[in-house]
C-alpha cells in the first residue's frame, strides 16, 4: 500500500490526543483534522432537528475550522460555535451518532478530503484503522480513566463549565465501553500503531517520544 503523509493519533476521550496533535501539527507545519469535532457537529445539528443529508451539506459548505495558538475553532456561518460543541451533553450525542454506519460513511470522504501532501495530523478513534489506513505513522495514545477524567475536568473548568468528577469518571468509562465495543470502527489500535500510555507522562514527554517517531518516518 502506498503510504501518505499522515500521522494518525487515535485513542479514548481525554487521553491527550488533541493536545498532542496540535503540538505535532504546529511543530512540523502539518494541517490538522480533529475528527471528533465532526461527530460533535453531527450531534449538535441532530439536536437542532436537522436530518442527516442537511447535516452533511452544512458540514461541507457552511462550517470552517481555524487553528490559532494551538486551539481549533469551529465557525458556522461565521459564528464561533466551538464552546457549544465541547460539552459533555454533545459528547454523548456524538458518541451515539458515531455508532451508526450511515453517519460514519457520510463523514468518510469529508475526513479524507482534509489530506494535503505537505502533511496532516488526524486525531480520532479510527484514523489509523479505517480512514487513513495508508498513513505513514500511527500512534495510539491512552491513559487510565481516572487520569483522563482529571484532565477533562480541568479542560471543562477552563471553559467555565461546572462538572462533577465522579460523574466524569462514570461518563468516560461508559463512553470507552461504547466506543470500543461497537461493531463499526471500534476503538482499537491498528496493528501498525505505536501504543503510548500517557498516564504517568507529561505532554512534553509524550511529544518528545512522538517527535522521534515523526523524524524517523518523515525526515
Ligand atoms: O474525541 P471526541 O471526544 O471529540 O469525540 C466525540 C465522539 O465522537 C466520541 O464519543 C467518539 C466519536 N468519534 C468516533 O467515533 N470516531 C472518531 N474518529 C472520532 C470521534
């Protein structure tokens, strides 16, 4: 299989994929795809009572992404809706939508279209196993549910959202189970993936490990 200039970073929620992806993209001048945001957009528009066809058209034609200071913002008709998407409520709808084959299929080409030859970092659950099977480098980033809940807690607090730690741990465990046991594109590492457990590692340490892998494959 011909390999393309993509680094896939898959793993469970709040494993640090987002922060690592943004750091890698920034450092190597690659573009970025946060595929979770596409599923969150699907959930957001389902809540607003749009049907699947309308949602796909909206994502294709009316949504833009911007990466600034290692933060991804999502705009709908020029309105920044990022904070509406990064809530636990939307995460739950997104998780439900992501188990539907029609939803996954409709997002496949949208995700592939993010590819550019100068390089793409693709963050998600099935980037290395399904969407970018032909990626040059695959990483599977994980961490214990408790550590991930703590990270998500701080992240949501920074966004000004009040959350309960025990509820978060329970939500994360439930979502892990759903994401990894679903029939379609379950959350599992690809055979070619480098597995990194970041439970006892800082972002800097994870980045340094990843940096070495990128240099080996791309430079
Ligand atoms: O990474 P996230 O928390 O923003 O993802 C939101 C939901 O979308 C998550 O429950 C799983 C789903 N998802 C998926 O099924 N496949 C992807 N490639 C990315 C996300």
